[in-house]
C-alpha cells in the first residue's frame, strides 16, 4: 500500500515558523493566511500534517518548550556554580527582553491570550511553567548543597518567585524602551541570594 506523496517541506521548520507567528502575534491575531505564508505551505499540508489552527498552536507551544524554554532550563542545571548559572540566565533574559524586538515569552503571552476556562491550554501552560519552576528549584537546591545558599531558605518558594519574576520581565520587556528597569529587577533579585 502506498504511503502517499512525500512531503515537500520540513515539518520541523514549518512548525518553528508557526511558533514565530504565534509568539509575535498571539493565537487570536495570527491569521491562517499569515501562518501559511510564513510556514511556506498550503492549507492542505497544514491540515494533513498539523491539524487545524488550534492543534498547530498546541504543537507550537510544545516546540517552544523543547527549544527556547529547554535552553534556559539546561543553562540553569549546567555543571558549575548553581548561583553563577542563575545569574547568567537572569542577565541573559535581562538583555534579550530589553531588545527593541523582544517578543517576551510565548508561555506568558499565551496566558494573557487565552480564556482561563480553556482547560486544555491552561493545563499545558501549567505543565510547561512547572518545568521552569522545577529547574529553578533544582538550581537552588544545588546551591544549598554547595553552601552558596542558606540551608534554611525555602527553595520552592524562591523558585516560584523566580518563575513569576522572569515572566514579568518577559512581559514588561515587550514595551520598555530602556534596559534600566530590567537591570534593576535582576540586581534586586540577585540580592536575595547574596550571603556576603
């Protein structure tokens, strides 16, 4: 039995391009024609490979988690000083969200874009945000083991604080015209971990 004609596009590349559109425009504002044009595919290819616009969006969220979000989580848990890893991640976020073209975080913009009654999207976003929180928690727990952070500090609460802080930085960075605010946020956050 024939499997049908071979795809004339790379689904991974097309998905990455769809993610860029959703990230820049949001789910509602991203039109099907804009998605198709940016992905470089036709409507039939979209439906055959990704399903409808909603399922494409859910796949784009997953792609973001596996690429952009994964890179940050990997940097947090990399070998070396846990607190230096955290500082590097926060400074990188400070710089990237201060750029004029900053789109923020796809998780954050999606939280703002979707009605909270959409349980499927809400559950998916909770899952991905939990991964980020857990990466912060692992980093802070390692910092406690290494003697870089007080053993009495509540690593879970601090991880949640970092999750909310970094989401806020991403959102505010979309409209800021100066890096000073984000630098102040990172400077202030890092004082929480300074035992000097």
